[in-house]
């Protein structure tokens, strides 16, 4: 029995990055030997065990072959005869196909260290094209390591293009796709994830609504970058620079989908794009079974982001409707995330990344003014039921009028 540290832990140590999760592979062992040493089995499809003390995952060396469509369409074979090199060749990228023994001696049969130095994301073998999930994974790694100068090797991008055209991407489950998308959006440069998907044709398959934004012009007075797709990537980049949560980043990606529906003869204006985009945002949310908090914020930002930009001009009645739509009285955090998404949208324009956004504080002040209305005095005056609701609304409107006059 020989035990090796494999994959990301080896890669990140060589890159000088902090190592968080460690994966281990065990060569020359049987399931019975692992159980005898106190390891607990957890793998349903192939033998994976939890260490009796550390709880880390140890997998028996295995081979795999394609037996069906999609991410799960594989048959695995684990036995003491499977070599370390055979286990490593089934991995996606050369930089993930290295192993270390307990003395930090490196096993690198597929030149992962060379590709680390060359800053290349390169596939290990032609079997890469058997797993459609790898298109998303490589794009995610490109986003993670873009700051270090990593790019996707041309031959790997070509395999990703073939996968995108094969129909295999449609076999991915919503859950697996969302797991990769959500992780990629939380990387330091999530816009690179979208760029790589677009470069290999996967964006057109997975999110045609986002792909349709590229090449669609906007008024240069408001958008010096002109192209709607380029703007979307900039907004996403700003969201990452400002350490926004996943909800905000997802909303930033989808906020302008309606512009992809504007007829060419109306370009570069996009009248009512906010409302036109809602059905597209809903479709993308449903396609990937996106968590509810991300779904809700994306829909609200899509519908109201121009309200956010025009906050200082809004009538008190419109401002009240906006606050009601967000239920700022019970869901204050959601309104904060809306404000953040609007600010990222304003900053995601060429040359305007450092602009101030006074609308943010103005909207926060409006929410505070509306929330300051106490219900108890109205109850004491005898209001109840629908009448109470109307009385609260009148008082909030009065508070917003005063707030606007004094702002």
C-alpha cells in the first residue's frame, strides 16, 4: 500500500498558494485492507474512504471509461493493480495530475510542473473530451488563476469547442452546472469564466441569453464601452473587486438580458429592456435550479436597476413603491444587495470605474425614513385591517416627502 497526495493540494503548494483541501490516492490496496485500518467507506460509485482520525478523503487508485452521456456516464475500476500513472491520466488538467509521497517527492508523468511554469491549462489526455463538466471546470480554473497569467492551451480550447458542439453539455444536470457556475462566479476574476465559455462556444449552449449580449451596442454617452456583453463582464469584474456575495454577482451577470431582445433598428437605445429581460432571467434561473435568494435578487435587479440609477429624481410615491417591492421592512439585506448591484452596474463602464455613486446613500436614507414609521400610534387611533395598511402607507409617503425635501 502506497499513499500519495494528489491534485489541487500539490498544484497549489507548487504555486505557493495556501492549501485547504487535501485529496489522497491509495495505490496497491483493497477495500478490505482499508476497512481493516479503520477507514470508513463513503463512495457510492467507487471506493472512497474517510481517514479514521483526520476525516480526509482517501480514494483507491482507479481507471474509468465512458459508458454513457454526461458527467455521470462512466464505469470505474479500482484494484490493487491500478498504477499511480493510470489513476492520474484520468484527471482533467496536467496541473491537477501530479502526486507527492510523504517525502514530497513529485510524480509528474504528464508534465504538470512544466505547464505550471508556462502558465498553461492543458488537458492530460484525449479522454478529457468524454466529460462535459470539464468545460466548466477549465473555465473556472482560468478565472481562478488569470491573475497569475494562466491561459487555456489552444488544443484544450479546441477540445472544449468540440464538446460544446457535441450536445454533451445538455446532458449535465442543473445541480452540477450550478455548482461550477457559482464557484466560478466567486473567483477573483469571474469575467474570465464567461470569456472562456464564450471562446469555446459553451456560453451559447448554456446561457444563450448572456451570449446574445455581445455585439449589441448601447448609447456611448452612458456606456463608453458601447458593447453590452463587454459591459456585463465589467460589471461582474467590479462585483469581484468589491468582494460582493454570490447573490449580487449573479444579479450583475443577468441584469441587462433584456437588451439582447432589442430589434436592431432600435439600437443603441433599449426601451423597457428591464421588463423585457424578466422572462429571460426567469428562464436562466429555472435552467440551473438557482437558489431562491439568487433568483429573487436577479429578478429584482433586472426590473429595478434603472430606478436605482435615477433614485435622486424619483417621486416619493415611486420611491415608496420601490421600497415596498423589496420588502425593506422585513428584508433589509436584500435591498442592500440591490444597491450594491446598482453601484457595480454604474462602475462597470469604461473609464467610470472610480465614479462616486451618491444614489447608494440616498436609497439607504429613504429606506431608513420609511422604516421609521411606528405602527403602534396608528393602532391606538383605531386603524385596523386594510385601513391600517393604508394609514401606514400614507405615513411612509409623508416621511419620504420630508426626506426628499431635506436630502
